[in-house]
C-alpha cells in the first residue's frame, strides 16, 4: 500500500544527510564537550561549529543560541526569564497558542500573574493594535505564536514586535512551525526571544533552541552545570545538536525554493478539495499561511472518522476534533477562530513537507472526496441537510 | 492503525445496517453536536413486537460508528423487550473493547434505541417500563 505522510507539523522525518551526520557523531563524536581532555576539546569544537551553523541560519550570533530539549522547554524558559528578570505581573499572549505556551501562561496565572489572552479574528490573526491596547504599566512579556501549528496562520510578528520595542517590553515568539518555513533574519528583527525545534525541520527530536538576544538578560530555568553559558545545565547532546545543525544548514540552502514548492502543492491541495467537495471550508488565512499547512472543515462529519478512513488508504493526517484531542471539546484554535462545534469537529489537517510529491497530492485528491461522501451518507446531519435541500423538511 | 482492534475497524469500515427505513415504526435520535456524536435509529417492528429491521446513521468518530453498527446487529430480530435489555456493556463486549476514552461512545446506541422505541410506544399507545424516566432530550453524560 502507498504510504503518504501528511503530518509534517506533528513531526518531520529525518533527512538522510542529517541521519548520516548523527550516526557519524554517535560513532566518533560522542564526547562530553565539558571535559578537559582532547576528546572533550573535540566535542567543544563540534558544539561551537553546530551553534554557529544554527545561528547563521536564523541570523543570530552564536552566543544568542541556547540549546534546549525542544520547543516546549524553550517556551517555558522564555516565560521564566520574564518572571525572573522583569518587575511586573502582566503578560500578553493569544488564545491560539500552542499548549506549550498556553499551559505555561495558565500556570503563571495560578502564581498570581495576570495574563491577557488576545482573541483572534476568523483567520487566526491578532493585530499590533490589539497588543498595544492590552499593554499595562506592569506588562513584562508579550509572547505570540509565529506560525500556527493547527491552521497555519502566520502572525504579523514584526509589527507586534515593533509595539513591544516601542514600550521596552520583552517580546518572545514560538517559531517552532515557522523556522524553516518563513524567511527569517534575527539580525534585523524585533524578536527578543524565539523558540524553535529541530524535529520540525527534518532534524532529530529532543533538541531545540531558545534564541535569547544578547541585550536580554537570561535566567536559568534548568539548573546544573556550566553548559550554555551557565544558563542551561545538562551534558550537551552533541549527536542531536550536530543533527540539528545539519538540518538548519539544509533548510538554509534553498529556503525560497522550499517555500515556493510547498506553497504550490499546498494551494493545489486546498483548491482541489474545495472544488471537488461541497460543504467545506478552509480554516486559517488563505495567503498569510505556512507553506505546508492545509486545514479544512467538512460539514456533517467528524474528523477522526476521516482520519481513520484516510489511514486505510495510506494517508496520514490529523484533526482538531474532540475525539482526536482526547477531550470533550474540539481544539482551542478552531474554537478560537469562531467555528461552531460541528464545523470544528469536522476538521482535517494535512501538513506537507519536503518529502511530499505532487503525485501524493493527486492521490489525496482522488481518495479523499469519496471518503467524505461515504461518511456523509452515514451521517444523520447530512440526511437532515438533504431533506432541507429537497424542500422536504 | 493500532488505535482500534480489528473488529472495531471492520465495523467502522463496513458498517452494517446503515441507512433509513421508509415509514418506520419508530425513529429516535440522541447525542449532541457539542460532544461530537449523534446517532439516529429507524425501526421496523411487526405485530409480535419483533424488531424485523433496523437502520442507523451516526455522526461521530470511529468508535461511535462501530458501536452503532454492532448494536444494530445485536438488536435486529429481537423483541422490543429483549432489545431494551441490551446495554453498552454488551456493545463493548461484542466489539472486544474500546480505548478507555472512547467507552462513552458505546452508550450512544443504547440511548438511541430507547429513543426509537419511545417513539414507537407513543405512536402505538404501548408502555414499556424499561423506558420509565428516560428522556431522549436529556444531554447524556459524556
């Protein structure tokens, strides 16, 4: 059976070049970069090279790149830095953040912080004006998701950052989905701190980074040894860091080509579905959108059913329905953009990546419409709709 | 996918008794859109109160569809009174189990059948004590 992986926002598959680097590292570069002996010194050199590659890729200085276990730790750390180094009790974020930020902010609320969760418009956007209006004397942090992991909407990060800068407030962005998918240059940016992760860009899991601009005072979140300039203890995960660096190097080689190729495939898939299937709508912004993200709601049916049937044809996707989230409600992002429960339950997310080929899109366009029709014929909601259409209410 | 066992997947991919019955003797619909599952049952009941035919439509996840399908197999051919004794435990047993967070889906069919029988009882002036206190409009717990 064909296997078509369209869940690249959940995680990507390692690129062979990354795997090669990691295997070589595990065999021959698996030292403790903190050791004084010559092996350790080799490790230190590897670490410095990797940090430099990653820094170059995002337009940062090497000393502004701090390694973490991934996006979640980076988000937690960014909030921690604001709490520990700034005086004030107020933070601003949005209702459509990744759980790594949402739950971290909710935890801050329990500790007595006031958090403003800015509502988004129907596309999932907040404006710089909204952020400005939410500012208070005691605001210590603004954190806005760069590219939405569910609906793909890309926020006006630099506009929001300009507001933060004008008011001298720390500005963090969770760019886990955006890095490697949008043009980004931190040397010419208003971003103070940025979370990103290797496994979304064809690198390994369990390694990521928090960019902390040199003008921002760091504060340790994970206490321990002198690694990461003393701000993040724990033996350097060299093989993963070297894989992360290779993934960044590859992503940097042809970012524009990657974006334009995926955007073309994405739009082919979106328009192909909207043309072939009645009663469905695109979630998220049509153009201010991550290049690989397709999120469509199908009326009258439930997302997990679509996933299961797609899975039987070899297509891997995801959904924001309650059944797939393991809770009673559909995803907070879909509710955040104002979808009704019914429409939110019927959402399907397909996220494309560098391994996605045009024939995969053709295959989805062939397999998906009959699945939707089949599920609709099983649905009492569709039956009602058909009665209405036939004037037989 | 290892999420469901083979029997659940079979009933999801090839659900039995999907559709509707023209001029049914009883129709019932339960569930709500908020929770994400709704089931509608149509019944054909003969003079001896045997459920001769049953059809369903379900809006819901894989386990909701599979539970609906297997429940209709359990119900078909039984008398109304026998059918009303079927509970979600029977549905779960027949399916060979569901993931813990999906167990609530198995309640749907039991409720939908009661709603359809209530409709039949109302139309025919019959009374089933099994339905005393049952309110299909009530949002079921899940």
